[in-house]
C-alpha cells in the first residue's frame, strides 16, 4: 500500500531532524574532541563521526525508506526530481519539510552540549570555535 503524501512528509521531517541532530551532532562533538584546546572534549573522533553518519543513514533507510524513500537531504530530493523519479509537486513538499527538520535538528544540538550548560548564552558551535582558536574570555 503506497504511503500518503502527508505520511511521507512527516517521515521526511523526522528523518531530516534525526540526520542533523544525530549525525551532525556527532560531527560537532567529534571535531571538538580532536581539535579542542585540552583534547578532552566529549567527542568521538573521525571514526566516530563516520560511524555516526553511516549508522544514522542506515537506520533511517530501514525506518523511513519504505515510507518516503529516506531522502532526508534536499540535494537527494533534487536529484530524484532531475532524474524524473518524483513529481515536482512532491519534491516541493519534501523541501518544505526537510528545511525546517534540519533547522530543528541543528537548534537542538546545543541542548545536549556540556559547554552550553556551563554557559547558557553561548551555543556549542561558538564554544567549539573558542576551543579551536584557543581563545578564552
């Protein structure tokens, strides 16, 4: 039974959120551990980042692939549109939910950061940049 468009769009929103929150979050913390000033960041390193992206995408492919195709990336949706594998109206719907899904995932990354708990006015990216540049107020 084919999934309705609304079910596909919900799956794409959740999938894009999870991709950004989990995979990009892994990259933020992994990079912080590798280039942090003290080297004791909460990161996983390069291998952890690679596994983070791979396992998140694998899980999403199994979980939402049968529903929406698990594009979870506007570029993939564009490729499917250019390859004439989906109609333009459906592609626009995917983009309309993928962008907010990605923004929501990025917005929530600092909430799990130990750095943002120490200084609630500065997010994880600013703190990671400070660590990279070894700049401390």
